[in-house]
C-alpha cells in the first residue's frame, strides 16, 4: 500500500513538474536572485556589526589610556600645588620677618629705611605673583577634574554598552550550542550516515548528502530523507528565533536536460525548494524564517575531480542562524 502511494505521489509530482510554465521558472529564478542579494546584505550587515563592536572596544581602550594620562597630570599638578603652597607659607613668614625688622628700623637712617622699603616692596610683588599663579593652577586643576569626571562617566557608559553587546553575543553563542545539541539528539539516527552537523561562525550547519535525500538527477526527496527532515522541522518549530537558509549544491558535472531541469542551477534550486516544502509541511514554521537557494556547483567542499570529491559536493546544506534583532537594536542606539 505504501509503495502504491509513493508511486502515485511520484507520478503526480512528475506530471505537475512537466506542466510548470516557463514563466514560473523565470519567476523562481528572480526570487533566487533576490534571496542571494538578501543573503549578501545580511552578511554585510554582520560584518559591519562586527566592525562596530571592534571600534567600540578600541574606543574604550583609548579612553582608558586618556583617563590614565589625566590621572598622572592631576597627580603632578597636585604636587606642584603643594610646592607653591609651601613657598607661599615661606613668603608669608619672610614678610612677617621683614615687617618686624621694619618696625625696629623705623628710627634708623633714611638709607636703611629706603632699602628696607624696597625689599618689602619686592617681597610683596613676589607674593602677589605667586598668589596669581596659585589661583591659575587651582582653576586649571578644577577644569581637569571636571574633564576627568566627564571622561569617567563616558567610559562607564561605553563599558556598559560593550558589556551589553558581549552578553548578547554570549547568549547567541549559547543558543547556537544548545541548538546544535538539540539537532544531534533529534537526528541521532542519521548523523554520520549521510548527515553531519557542525557549528561555526555563530551558525549551525546541517549538511545532508545527495544519497540521503535524492536519487541521481532527481528533485523528489526519498523516504529516508523525508524522515530526517521531519525530525529537523520539529526542532525548528520549537526554536522560533532561528532563521533558516536551505542551500542546494551539485557537483561540477554539467547537466544537459531537456525538461524543467536544464542545468545544475535548476537542479540545485529545485532540490532546495523540495527540502523547504517538506520542512514547512512537517511543522508549524513561519515561512518568512526560511530562504531557499541553489548554489549549483560553485561552492564545492572538495575541488578534486574524483568520484569521491564530487560525491561530497552533491549535498543540501541547512544553515541555522539565531536572529540578531537584540544586537542590532543596541548597535543602532549607539
């Protein structure tokens, strides 16, 4: 009974595929171009976000160095201030001594009185100059203190933003690791049997060999592949904050089809679409989360021309990426 249903489904799919008008194919190709453009924009946005984060960290380090320099300047100015106060006290003592001598010599000769008066005038002028220098230094110190306080406040704000960004990135990495584990648990019967799961660049890659999903040159997913995709779909249903990219890949052996599949581009696109439809039909997943794309033979895993190398390249990759809405909001706020 099951084989009969499968036969009917295959015949119906072949009949449907043969009836697809050329216009629909062109529309699909346009959608493919749009998807590739959106993927490029997302990658570019990720690179810009990484650059902004590095710039913020560099600015924080620069601010720390500036603050340390200001602290050293403040310490040096403080020492100068204490030195001037000491000199000021000595001048006061000298002034009092001169006043005492003046009182004693008031009865002395005019020459002595004139000399003493000149000394007193000189001492008074020196004292006034030192007082002016002391006031100017106090003003400078107050300005530097205000500048240091402002820098400290700005540094705290930037450190808080960097900490927030690092916390978001850490949560994203934890979410990716948890997703990797959930997928391994769900697909334990398929892993290393035509299916591999890897984690890199903050994403999870589920790579499925052609032998697990498709017959040679065909776009209909085999029963074993459908079972694996259903398990995968259940994990995606439970993790709504994950975007999904389905990429079809072929080897470099050129196809010369006469029907709907005319070349490797067509084959890779239709295979990605077939996988996407099974995922959407197996669980409650928002279609907006999924992008289907065909990469043809142009992103190989192995550049060799051997049968083994070409087998590696005939695959479908399902790339899972956590949504970066929270991170983008923090970057936009900065």
